C-alpha cells in the first residue's frame, strides 16, 4: 500500500477554510459580461437609490468622490468556479449611501448601465458587507471590470456584484434580476454552494 503524504505532493494547497465548496483558486482576473461593455464617462455618471415610495437619493461622480472611502481586501467567488483571493479595492460603503435613506423595504434590485440587474436582500448590502467600488489594485477600475464604478458584495457569488452600477431600487417584494430569472439561485451564497435554483 502506498503511503501518500499530502504535504509533499501536488499543487500547493489553499489555506484551510478559504475556498468554498466546488471552487478552485485562480490568479487571473477573468472578465465575465453578459453583453458589450458600456462606456460611461464620469461627467455623465449618476448613482440613485430609489425607495419603495419613489423617493430618490442621487450622487454624481464628484459627490461620490467626496464621500469617505474604505479599502477592503476581499476574496471573490464566481459561480463558474474560480475564486480569487486577496483583491484590493477602494470604494464607498453602502452604509454611507444609505445613511439618510428611510425605507421599510427588505429587498433591493440593483440596476446597471447597459441593462443588467441583480437582486438581493437589503441587509446583504449593509453593515460593512458591500461597497460602490471605483479603484482596483491601486488603479482606476477598468471598464471591463465595471468601471467607472461597480457594486462589490464579496460574500455572495460575483454575479451579484453588478458592474457599471447605476442604481438600487428598494422593493417590498423580491424581484429576480437578470441571472436569477433564468435559473441562477436567488441568493447565491458560495459557502452553501447556491449556484442554481434548487441548490
Ligand atoms: N453589469 C453587469 N454586471 C455584472 C455582469 C454583467 O454581465 N453585467 N456579470 C456578472 C458576473 S456573472 C460575474 S462573474 C462578475 C464578473 O466580474 P469581472 O468581469 O470583473 O470578473 O460580474 C458580474 N456583474
Ligand atoms: Mo459569473
């Protein structure tokens, strides 16, 4: 019987507990977009939170830049099974943007320039769990990766991190977004491997 010492064979192993089930680590940063890359200049860029009663809270680019920023370092998990560890971002916490928003809604539908949408519970955007990110690894966020600004919600599969984000619509009742309406899981927790409906 062969004695196999796992410590000395194969690829270096990922630190225990860092890779969700069914994922592999990559060092690349693949681009996954369902359509063409919209080009939005920061002069025209606007981000709006709309409440269930129709109240609108908007920020232009200069107003976004004037808000306090954070520099989260996070692991990314894509439903196509790649994970990327320790990515460095800069952006504004959604807690800052929601400070003056009064709502009784439990659900959020995120809208992007170009028409992409994705839904998630409002609580998954709050308490330090999500950002409007506009810098990646010390540089302006590239258009292919969602520049000038994207949503970053790293505790859910990456399809929830809407690129070219333009607004968040608050809803009393949940509504599926683009991938959620064609069979992706409604919530998308990588640690529970919620890839598709029924998982
Ligand atoms: N607007 C928009 N956001 C999007 C997508 C998209 O097609 N359009 N794709 C999603 C998917 S499926 C993934 S995996 C990630 C990919 O981000 P990346 O291209 O920066 O790796 O963006 C998500 N956000
Ligand atoms: Mo994805």
